[in-house]
C-alpha cells in the first residue's frame, strides 16, 4: 500500500464524516419543518420544502453509503497492510491517521508522551517513503 493510497483513505474518511454531518443537518431541518397557518397570503411559488429536503437527504445518504462500502474495503486492505508492519508505533500512527481520519495533532495526542504533530507525521512519512 503506497503513500498516495493511504492519503486517499484519509480523505475518504473525511468525506464520510462530511456526508454524516450533512445528513444530520437535513434530518433536523426535515423534522423541524411544519406548516404554519398565519392567515397571511402565501407566495405564488409553491414549494414542497419537506420534499426538497427529503430528496437531498436521499441523495446524500446514497453517496454516504457508497463511500462507506468503499471505506470498509479500503480498511480491510489497510488492516492487512498494517499487520505486516513490525513497529507497533508506526502501526498505531498509520491506523489513527489513515483508518480513523485523525488530524496529525489528534494522532500526536492519542500517541501521548513525546509525540508532537510534526514528530508523528515525520515518523509516518519516513516509514512510508522507505
């Protein structure tokens, strides 16, 4: 597994997170959308707000599900790749970064102790560039 493929895995996890956030926003909009009878005239343009939100929601869920399936396949490949790495520290760094989609800062925090954002990034890329 090369560096470019691992980076793509990272971006895929970010994409899935963004889809999930959009789904949550649209669901809250859909649940909060009700007809309000005010007695005031309505605009001449008829809109089905719940219908529009539902269509968007279905579209995003579809893309989210496709990305999740792809992620599961890639995660399986990543796990196989990581199992062949003898250095536990490198395995953990790679899993946190590419499998979990953590920022370098969060990876460093998870690693604890000596770890800084820059140090975990360098360790990872030095290993991958061998």
